[in-house]
């Protein structure tokens, strides 16, 4: 797994949150998010919107 300095595409974040990403991509995404405040705030606002979250 390689750490990524590239921010996650917004289209990928719902996949990550619903665990629809391949494990290696999810791990890379999570390690990026751990270091990236910008991605965390995007994710938090997506969760707040919760358009995709309703039927979880
Ligand atoms: Zn980022």
C-alpha cells in the first residue's frame, strides 16, 4: 500500500464510507484521510448531508 498525497475524489468518498472500495484502495484512502484535514472536512459534510446514509 502506498500513501497518497492526492486528495480523494468526492465520488470515491461514499464508496469508502459504505465499504465498497477494494481493501487496498480503502486502506490508502484511510491513511490519506488520517493526514488530510481537507478530506476529513469533506467527509464530515457528506455525512452531515447524509443523502446516501439513510438506508444504511
Ligand atoms: Zn485530502
